[in-house]
């Protein structure tokens, strides 16, 4: 059983940016910062790497990580820690109550009915896109995903379109740390190719997946913006290449874009 003595917590020094708030609990603040660090900036990290990144004592980081591991928020493998889907479940539950999922349900339903292909919505989580909802096609042969499934940025329409509209510094950090794993001959192979694709995406307003992770499966995705004009999510359709050939990408991109704008406006977007 994990036990953290009250006197041990009380003696732990406050971080510099928390000193002005007497109600901040140092160990909780550190745990939250570490979770953000693992989710946004790193896939995994050791106790020494985390301690060095924040200038925290190693024994403090060790206690925080063991507590997070005990409650299922991180997992350890080969002395490296990474976040678990437990964070996703909490975020997804929150969005179900109020937010992107609630704002998009009827729109996704209408888009699915118009194009009769599976419609999905996902958001950025670390260096991948996580699927948070879907409406499945009525076709006999159709794409079905698991809610919570993560897809790579460089091979997916939602990943590329969110990446294209992120602030430049945030986008640059993600691309600089991107591992361009080749799944098929169509996979984006390099940083240079990705930057060129981003220019095309911003010009046309949508991104595509030409069987870049799964052969013969095509996707067309468009960003969803909030009131800050920030790409908080993406909506996309998925289907076989026989029903989504390249020559109809512009038409489908316009259709998906119209529905994406409806969701964005519900989130305060005025563009």
C-alpha cells in the first residue's frame, strides 16, 4: 500500500511559481505538472529525466510517480513511466458531460447520413490523436474503431489537419520529435515531406489519408476550432478507397468542412 505521511508532505518545499498561493499542495502540483509533461511533451521518461526537467528532488519525484502508478495514472516499464488510458477516460467523461462530444453528436449523425461513411471525431493527446466518438456507416463493408484508440499524427487525416493549424511553435515541437514510421508506401516519410503536406493542407482546408497506415483505407479530415481559433479536435470520414477515390477528395473535403464549421461555432469560433 502506498502511504504518504502528512508531515512529509508538509515539509516538502513549494515550487517557485506556487509560493504566492498558500492553498497549493506541493506534491499535488508536482503530480499534475508531471502528468502534463508526460502527456504533452514525452511519450515516456525516467525518474531522473523528470527530476532534471523540473529541477525536483529525485526522492520527491519517486514518491509522486509511485502514487500515480498505484492509482493507475501512469505505468512503468524498463524504469520509464508513461501515462495510461485512465487520464483519457476522465477527459472523455468530462467531454461527454459538456463539450466537444455534446456539441458534435447531431452534426456527426447528419454527416454520416449524407455521405454514408463512418464519421469520427478525435482530439490531440500527446503526440497522437485519440478517437472520442464515432457514427458508423450503414454499408456492409465499413470502418469501425474503438473509442479511445490512438492514431499517429503523420499517417492520419485528423492528425495532420490538427497539426497544420496548431500554433507554429507547438507544431514545430511535435514535428521535431516525430518518428516517421513507415506503415505503407504512402506514409509521409520525413519532416520535409510533412512540412510540404502541411502547406497543402492549409491551402485546401482539409487533410487526407491515402492508405498511409492501413492499405486501401482512405480518410478526409477537417479541424474543429474553439473560440480562440485553436484546433481542439478534428472530424473525419473513413471508408474504402473504392468508395472514397482521390478524385472526390475536394468534394468530400467541402462537405466535411461545412459540418466542422457547425461544431466550431458551437464552441465559440467566429471565423
